[in-house]
C-alpha cells in the first residue's frame, strides 16, 4: 500500500490522549484554580459563621468597653466624691415654692465645709469630701441654707457615682470579639483550605 495510508490514530475520537508506552487513555487534568468548587462549599461556614461573627463583635465591643471602664474609672479619677453648687439669694428671693429651708447645723461637717468652699470659690462649686453626702435626698432637690446671715440655694451639681459592674465583663467582651473575628475570617480560610485539598487530590490522581 502507498505511504499515504496511516495506521490507527493515536488520539481516539473521545478526545483522550493515548499513552504510547502503556496503551492506556489519560484524560487531561483541568487546571487547578486553588478555589473549591461550588458543590464543596459549606453554606454553614460560608454564610452562618461570618453572620454569627458580626453579632459577636457587635455585642462584645460594648461589653468590653463597660468592663474596661469599670477597671480604670477610679485610677483615672472618672468618679468619686459628689459636688455641690451654691448661689446667693437676693432679699425675699425663693428658687421655688417647694424648696425647703435647711438648718446649717443639721448638715454634716463635710457638707458644711463644702458649702463654705463653694461660697469662696469663683465657680461657686466644691467637692464633698469624706464618707459621702448624709443629706443627699434633700440636697438633690435643692435647699435654702443660711450661712453667716446670707441665704444660699444649695444643691448637688453632680454625684460622680462610680459605675457598678463586674470587671469580668472586659474579659467576656474581649473573648466575644476574638471569636467574632474568627467567624468573619472563616469563609476565606475555608476556601483556601478546600482549594489546597482539591489540588492535592488532583496531584494524587495523576
């Protein structure tokens, strides 16, 4: 026969390559993209984990802030003794009909000392040092006190109360934030791990 007649083709009709040495068909491997296929992705890790992570971060931030504030409020002087303010009254002036008169001698020593300091202060304010305000309820409403023949309207300007909460809240909030960050980072980490595993399986199958 002429030289134009060729033997059976080395490439079958189905598009697979024939190994000339072993005679077996080998399919071409699809290129490794490094990303898992859609069927391998877990909806739990892709959607639920980051959603829960955002919730943990959103709830952990205020909890950690409150707990941290409780720890440092005393150190930074953010709370402490209450402050009172005084205002000299004109003759016959009354702040309000419901304001009652309070005898100077009925005040505690700390309250008396604070009133005199406020009278001498250009800001007309002073801090009540000591164990606290013994007549807190009356001073919160405001009272009229006569000092050295002059009537003053006296009231508590600020209690400066310390926030009462468990310092453990800072640790709880911090843990919640860290867990939330882990949940948000789960989808990209999962995709990388799944893609890496897929490439390993392709290499083994060759």
